[in-house]
C-alpha cells in the first residue's frame, strides 16, 4: 500500500511538471475529462491502479491553473507553497481529527494552537486574542463573527433585564423577545457577498445587512455620522453588529482609513453596545507588509484593526496554503464558546486544560488538520519571507496600475486615484493586490473579460463597477515575479485591444 501511494506521488509530480503554465486548460481537455467519467456507477469497481491512472491522465488535465500558473488572477485564489503541499499531504496521510484537545494522545491541537499564535503575530495584532480557530475560509469566519456578534449584543441587553443566558441557550427569538429587541442589523460598506450569506445562516437575514457609505464615489468608506445614527436605534430596540470591509473585494479598499477613524468607530460601538467585526479575508495581510515608505500608506490604512472584537481572515488566499483554510479570531473567547459549545458529550471531553477543544469554539466537530500547512508556511518563511512575497504582489498590482493609468484605451478604477496625489512615487500608494479597470470603448469593454480569458495566458474576474462591466486582477500567488508578470499582463492587455491575442 505504501508503495502504491509513493509511486502515485511520483507520477503526480510528473503530471504537474508536464502541465503547461497557462492559467486555463484548453476546453478540449475539459471535454475529454468529462467524457472519461463513467456512464454509470459500476458495482465491480475499477481497482486502485486503474483509478489512479484515470485520475492522473483523464481528470488532472481538466483542472484550471491557480496552483500551476503564476498568472491566474481570478477571485483571490492564492497558490500553494511547496512546503504547504508537503504539509497537506502529511495531513491526509495521518488523517488527524482535530476536534478534541487530547494533549497526551496527539500533538495536533498543540500545533494548531501554535499556528494560530503565529498568525496573530504575523498580522501584528498584539495581545488579547484568546478566541481563535481555523475555519474553512472567510465565509466560515464571517459566520462565526456574526454569530458572536449576535450573542454579545443580545446578551448585553438580556443582562439589563436580569437574564444570564444568551441566545445560544435560549434561541434568538426567545432571547430577543425577552430583551425587547426588535431587530439586529449588520452595518457595513461593500460587504462581501458571504456577509449576506452569514447573516442568513445566523438568523439575522440578508435584509439585515445595511450599507452606510460616505458617498457613491467612495462606496467602500464608512460614514461615521450615518453609523452613529444607525447605532442610536438601539434606543428603539434595533441593535447592531458593525462589519467592516478590511479589503473590499472589487477594489481592495478599506471601510476605514486608519487608526484615528478606527478609534472613533470603536468608541461608537462601545457607546451603543454594538459588536465590531472586520472581514479582512485578504486585506488583513496588508498589515504584514515590510514597514518601508513604499507600503506605509497601506499599513496606515490597515491600522486600528487590532481594535475590533472579531476578525475574519483567509489562509488559502494570501498565505498560499491549499483549500480550504481560513482563520477567525476574537478578543472574547467566552462569547465564542457560548455560541459553539458542544454540550452533553462526555465522550468528547478533554479534561481540564489550558487550551479549548476546537469543537467547542467553531462550527465543526470532526475537523481536518488544516492548521499544519499554515504552520509549515509560517515556519518556513517567517515574517520577512512572507513580507517579501506580499511586497512583490503589491508591486505587480502597482506596475499594472501604472500601465493602465497611462493607457489611452483603458481606465483604471476607481477613478480619480491618480489625481489625488501628484507625487509620482506615491501615486498608487493605496493599491494593494487588486487592480480594477475597464476599457474606455464600451464595445471592447463588453467583451473584455471574455477576450482576456480566451487567451488562456492569464485569467481575470469580471465584475461591475458603477453599473458597467469591469475587469479585476487579484495578485495572490507566491509565484509572482514583478518583471516577468507585468510584461505578460501588458502583452495580453495590448493584444486584446489589437485583436492579436
Ligand atoms: C474571499 C472573500 C471572502 C470569502 O472567503 P472564502 O474563503 O471564499 O470563504 C469573504 N470576504 C472577502 C473580503 C473575500 O475576499
């Protein structure tokens, strides 16, 4: 059996090495892979050898290239560091169930604890984050954030009427009715779609998510006056969770512009009893950039996030570990366990311990050891190595922005960013890893994303900006090479204008 697995890994390496570096496979490979699927579920089974050959020769050629290509700029996918791939294979090989903290039986929860501690350090968040866990991604982390927010804001009101239990125990309807709460709203600016999903999952409803931007020109920025007037509704029984976008997915911009604004938001949340959550899926890692003038504006923008109650982050994006892995951290471990306590299961008890069992602080009971690839990456690269990768990603995004801004045919979005600063060097100082743009010619713009992706040399996401189609590049792989990749991107963008691609 062991020989079968190791020879399969060797063959897998060969398949990966032979895979082209294109961002997308030829459509014909996907068609062929689809045709190779069995017409029906055979009761006999193929056997492991034949199945292995099928997976490697038929299925693998049908995959797209976030892992193998340096130029897959869709969504924010990240790649996979070699050491993360090794660690993930170890995870699979040993199949640890990281559910109950059993320090005398497995090192797994102890490693998970160490990895979480290192993530907090990488993000320069300081002390006091004693509620922390790995999740399946930022969607999972946003669900945890809203669930904690819901527990905390309702419980605060219940305590005023002498009730000690919270909604985790009583149920949302009974708890709100007892507390005199009519509604719980989620205040945000350009909240990620998963925030709406999270609102539905935790029983607040997608309609509870309210956008409070300063203006339609800067829809990602939160309006502090609107925030205060919404928070004041607590007098009328409408309580709030504030969910900041710490890296909005279309633009990479933040709801707040730094420490001083964050302090104001924090003070307002404290005054009116609101929970403060931030979705920093990829934007959070702006905090880990090298502290040099080149990145100072970004670091300043992301400052103050250490003041929130809870934070959502993704590891399968910027940290380049395989899917799926996100992180959730909160200052209130008690709130986290009030929601996620898995009660009345004596056989799942870990005994007295300094570390909570993961099953009591997150969604799942049985869990994959997804901490190990994160641990491996942090250990292998350290703060400096990762900072260097983040820097290269930002430089590529800025180089592409520079090209688009100087082009007659493309328009860099959101508009106005190059005119806000006359100093050439700091022109794109707020550009993180995302570049949003469109073609000035509407007809070209309509087909732009399709035509870029049809080259299969690079892959971009389509989105809408100010009601019109727009194109979005997200740089998130460790494979980034500023010179090589900016040439490729410019070549493709020129080519689709000239119709030569
Ligand atoms: C990607 C992303 C999410 C969702 O994360 P998943 O990893 O897909 O669950 C949430 N918020 C932001 C800002 C994102 O970029």
